[in-house]
C-alpha cells in the first residue's frame, strides 16, 4: 500500500492551508495510508474544544477528529511552547 505524509505548520485559522491539508488527507484516505504531521502553529489544529463561531468558520478540529482512520503526529515541543 502507498503512503502519503502531509505537514501542516501554519495556524488552523487565518489561511486556507489547514482546511486544504485536511481535504487533501481526506481525499487520499480511500487510496493510501495517510499521515498528517502537525508542527509549529499547526499543532493548534489538534486542540479540542475550539470555538470558531466568532470567526464565522467551521471548527477544523471537529473535521480532523471525524476521520478516525487518519493518523496524526503532533510535534510535542510545538504544543508545549
């Protein structure tokens, strides 16, 4: 089986990069094993309980957790600092 690794290093809100990475990962799931790496500000995508209503945007963390078969790797030092 083929593998693909997506790396997200930008914040989940303020640009379309996080949404694009999630869409690319979701589309790839039926054809290959997918790993999404979160680094730098990208680690905030994994934080549960985000409220994005004031931004008028969907909660991307909810989308992330909707795909149980998606493997996610979080850079721990980025999350701690």
